[in-house]
C-alpha cells in the first residue's frame, strides 16, 4: 500500500483496539493517511504484519430473539397458555444483556434502545474479564466492587466494602416489607441500575 495513500510509517503503531476478521483477531491502528475518500485512516494489522484498510465492525453486534408458548397453571384463576420471549444482545460473540418480553414489537424497540445504551456504556462489556469484574464502583453511594456478571439476566453482583450491609428503606419499614438483600454485604442489581455509579477513582 502506498505511503501517500495508506498507513505510511505507522506500521508499528500501538493498537487502539482489536477486531475479528473471519476467525482471526487483528489489531486496529491509525495510519498516517486515509485509505478511502471518506478520510478513514483506520487500518487492520494481521499477526503476520500484513496491513489492510479497515471499514468493518469494531464491535460486532448481534441479537437473538426466541419465543415460546407455555402453560401457566393456577388453582384459583385456572390454567392458561401464555406467550414468552427472550432477547439476548451479544458484542463480539459475548452475551452482554438479556431481557424477557411477551410482544415482539416491544422487544424490537427495547433492543434498539439497549444496543445504543450498551455501546455507549462506561464499561467495555465485550471485555468483561478486564473491564467489569473487579471494577470499583459506588452503589447507593457506598463503596463497592463488582464481583460477578450474569449477562443472561442483565445483572451484576455487587460486594459492599468496609463491612457495610444493605439497610431497610423507610418505605419498606412502613409497608412491613423485608427484602432478601437487607442486611447482606452482597447485592444483585440490573447492569443499568441508576443506583450504580461507575466512575469511582
């Protein structure tokens, strides 16, 4: 590839990300010059050193929808066949979020919103081993750490620090409700919970 229209002297540049091309993992690097009329200067570098212009998916997004009918049995209200479905969102073949649905139109709308939200998320969900598990966070304004991730539930397990345990909320006390998580040092919550602050230093 020409130095005037290509990677130039940036062949040994440090990769800023990686991507899958077929079954191979390639480094993504910035070249000195664009390789297309759209001023795209991102290049793919193969393990053997070969370099090609890159205009592919940096993060491959896939969605799976499965639906079924099931029999709900109830002594008082009677039996009824009901509909159910599950959507799983995958980034680079890794499940990152899943949710239940009954109506496919609702599921498509929700999935569209979730894909945008998850791609802009503060954690690289396609690399959870290094970016999510062990991450220091605040949960309900308390120092905590993410210790587990269940993408099939779209949930994380959070471990409080400094011996803190989950207190009962005032409205739970008024209603006589006792959460399974009250008094626990670990709490399970939705990955996108508003109670999680991801930017703890």
